[in-house]
């Protein structure tokens, strides 16, 4: 799922925020695209359902925690590859219905000349094969903004 910049801005704001804080957060986040990837098996986190033994569990944790950038890429409709610059895997220790990761890609100039982008996830040991998610670039480059000045402050 694509996460628009202003959604992330809203999630970072405290109750009594200023418009200067909004502008500062927008400036810090605008050069990146954020995606939430949720993986589940039987409506549970994948590590709790698919790891067969301690060694396999450890390997999957290592991949999700440290090597996931090697398993994900973005390809534009012009066949340009955009490498993921960061990701976050918060361990939930079985308390969630899915394993969720935040994926971060740079907004590059070549993106603006592309009609679509594909976020491609290689098989990470769950026997899913390669999985591809397609996004319309115009929805990302023309994303709406929240009117933060109209939000009541507590």
C-alpha cells in the first residue's frame, strides 16, 4: 500500500502543531515514496506460521531485519530500476495479524516520465515466488494534500 506524504506528516505531528512543523516534515519526506508491505499466512505473522524450525526462523528474521533491500526493487514502465533506500521491520512477536514492513524509495527524475511503477518482491523463503505490485505514477506525483490549518487543535 502506498503511503502519501501527508499521511506520514499527520502521523508525526503532536496535538498542538504549527504550520511550520507541517512544512518542515513535508520538506523532509517529499523526496521519498513510502509503501507498507503486509505479509500474512492464516491471518497471522509469517514467521509464526511458516518457519519450520529454529534455523529457518533465524534465517527469515535475518532477511526481514537486515537483508530485505536485496529482495525488493522498483521498476518503472520505462524499464528503469529504482533501488530501495531504506526499510523498517518492526517485530511484533506474534501480536499482529501480518508481518508489516515500511519500504522507502527515492523519488527520481525518471519516475516523472513513467506511467506506472512496479514494486517487485522476490521470494524471501515463503514459497510465494516473485510478487509484483503496480502503481499509477500520476496518483503518486499528484497526491492530495491535507489542509492542516483546518484541523482543530486539542
